[in-house]
C-alpha cells in the first residue's frame, strides 16, 4: 500500500483537517517533475547521470571520517554546498512562533514551483505544530481534573473502609498524574480495617521537578529518607491519608442522570455525615476506571497524530530530494525534530503515568491485566463467523427459491381457501421480514462506518471488544431469515400435504413458535448469542419506552429514530395479538379487520414510535 493511502487510513477522522495535506504537496511535486521533464533534454540528463555516477565513484576515495564522528556533536564549520534551504523559527509579536524556510535557488528556471512547495510545506507544518500544542494543553488540563477526581476517590475509599482514620495525621501522601506517590491500592485483594496491616507500595518518582528537588536536599534529608526507607521495608512507615475535606467540596454523582434522580437529589438532604456505602464506592471506581481508559485512548490518538505527521514530512521531503536531485530533506527534518512536534515528551510521560496509576489502582498491580484493559486488542474476525454467514446466506437463497417454486407448482393462490390462507399467513411472517431487512441495512451502515473510520464503538458507547461487526449483524439476519423461510416452507408443505392438512391448529402455531423462540433468545440471561449486545438493545428499548424518566443518549435517540421506520412491523405485531388472542386461529378465521378496536389500535400503534421521539425532547 502506498504511503498516501496508509496515511489517510490511519487518520483520526475528527482531526482530518489538522493533518498535513500530503496529497496536495505531492501534487506540487508532480508539477515540479513535469516542468523538469519538459525542459530537460535527454542528452544533458545522461550527462548529468554520468557526472553523478562519477561523483559517487570519486567519493569512494575520500578519507574515512570515522564511525563516531557524526555523534561527537561538534558544530560544522563549513556550509554544505548542496544545501539549498535555510530554516528558521520566527517569533511574531503578540502571537505564537512559526517556522519559515528560505529557498536559496528561487531564481533558477522553474524555481517558482519549488518556492511554492516550501511555502505550502511551512504552512502545513505550522498548522500541525499549533494543533498539537493545543491538544497537549487540553490533555494536561484534563490530567489535572483526573488528579482531583482521584483525590476525591481516595477520600471516599478511606471514608467507606476506614472512617475512623479520616483525621489521622501521618506522613504526607498524595496522588497525582504528575507525581504518583505512596497510597494503597483501590482495588486491592482482601482489605483489612486496620491501616497497619495494609501493604505500602512505593512507586518511582516520575516528574523531573521532583527529582530536581530531591537532588537539592541536604545530608539531613538524605539520612531521614534512608531511615524512612528502612522503616518502609518493615511495614511501619506512616503517612497521611487523603483528607476527607475534599468530600465537602466535591459532589459524587454515581447515579444515572435522569429527571427522577435529579428531583431526588434536590429534595434529599445533603450528606452532612458523609456516609457512603461500598456499592457507591464500587460504582465510583468503575466510573473512574472508564475515565482513565478514555483519557488513555485520547493520549494514544495524540501520539499517533504526532508520529504520522512526522513520518509524512519525512516522506514528502525524501520525495522532493528524489525529484529535484537536491539534498534539502536533512535540514528540514532537523527543524522538524527540533520543533515542539518532534521534541515534546509530555504525551509520552503522561501515558506512562496513566499506565502506572491505572495498573496500581484499578488492576491490583497486575501489569498484564491493566495494559490489556488500557490497550484492548482489535477484535479479530472469526473464521466460523464468515463460514456461518456464507452457509446461512446460501440456505436463505435456496429457501426463497423453494418457496417460490412451491407456490407456483401447487397453485396455492388459486386453490380453494388459498387466498384466505395467504391473508393470514403473510402478516405473520412479514414481521420477521421487516426485521431481517432492517438488520441488513444496519450491517451496511457498520460496513461504511468502518470503511471511513467512524468510531461508532465510542460514539454509541459500546463496551470495547463486544461491539458487533457487519459480519455479525449479517450472520444474525441470515440466521433469522433461514428460520423464517423454513417456517414458511413447512407451513406451505403441511397445507398442501393431504396427510397433514387436517392439523390446521399445529400449522398455525408455527409463526407463534418462531416469535417465542426469537423472544427467548433475546431475553436469554446466559452468555450466548451476543449477550452484551442483546442487553444493550433491551436497555435502550427500555429507555425509549420510559423516555421522560431518562436522559436521552445517542443510542436511545438512534433506536427511537429507527423505530419510526418500522411502523408496519408494529402493526404486524398487533395482528399477532389479535389473531392468537381472540381470533379463531384453529379454523383460520380472523375477525381482526372487522373489529373496531383493531382498527383504532391500527392507527395508535403507528403513532407510538413518533410519540417516543416526541417524549425524548423533554
């Protein structure tokens, strides 16, 4: 795969405009190449080639400069004669600094194309650097917020598990993403009520500021530190737990944001005694763990943004050198390495601190478990899913052909009682047809979301690793299609066969049995058939039905919007209730159409999806 396609494939779509415009710069280089090809005869080109080869051959006799001379760091005394650009950082008044490149050979024939290339290259580089600075500032501010939330979580944990030690004064301790200090693990194994029995886990100081302060300490501080270290080895090191006063300034909200919970919080008295339960602590830990995971993913995206842009500048400059036979990439890439984009280490250090904090406090010190949670592996496509999808799709196509052939071969529509039979059986099975059609369209959506790198897993709030791919949705749709078409085929065969024609009641119960099977699979509590996705769908459906009582999220809105296109499926479901409820299905006679109640609900059912969308406004 060419770099341009790979570069576009690995972009964060939300930041697409902030990446270097690699394709446009490559277009300018193509103009440079076309100009040189038009204005360069073949003979001079051959002469230049021979001259270049002679120059390379002569360079083989040059004195050897040594293997380590390039790393001695001595400044160059002579300017390279092949250097064609000068790079500099310009500080603008009242604004941020920007980088400029001066092209030395602009007066040459065709130099305006190369001059335009470097001007656009500088614009792209300054755009990337400014965006990266802005994002780094945002994540640093978010890191401070997470630090304050961790302080509140530590205080909450102390209050829940060791309330008598809330005011104990021991040696100072704190937790920060900038400097992780000594605290006991949040998700420890067996917790004891005594602090003296708790394991003290020392951590390595990770901030350069703290290291510089430690270097400036005197001999007294060193001796006291060594004594504290010796005490820590015996488990008698004292420390000051996080102050419980932070709970007075922080509102711990672990309940879903709904109108009911909001009214409850307004009418309920404040917890002046700061009494919290272990269940509230567990929920708070879960929310903080999710916040750390999301924050870490943002850091990974930012690091990927930095790496991809650096690689893009390297690629485009090497392409420039190849087209123009110049040596400009070295100087420009040195500027890139010296810039904030190439020299900044805030994101890398912050990632290390997040990893250390998460492993200790949310993975019980298990490095592999913590890293697997922070860096979930990409969901691998299973061969059995692809095989099953092909198998069920082929079966569906074969069953469709079989149903069509059976209807025409036995002339079902023109047989006595045939039209009435089809009037009853078609609405019963078309309900599943609408569901299958909807699943096919949803699978197409997932396919294009993945193709254009839309992070639908994060947008809809799916649990990482449990989201359904388009193959999974197609597999479910084709499986339901096989069951539905199998029921239709068995119904027709039992109706046409003289030996089973008398068993009309059993024949009519096949659609009801199929509906019961689908409902049982949907509400099955066991971990089979994509349980997490099924429960997510049930939760969203419940939120749609109780729309005024729950805060509307994107999955709820999306599901309610999709239900507005399934009005006919709701009407078929109403026909199920009518046909099997008070219709005489044993004699295949339904009076649903003649019923005034059925006609009234026929319009009411069509309004329900739109009414749900209306209630979600509030």
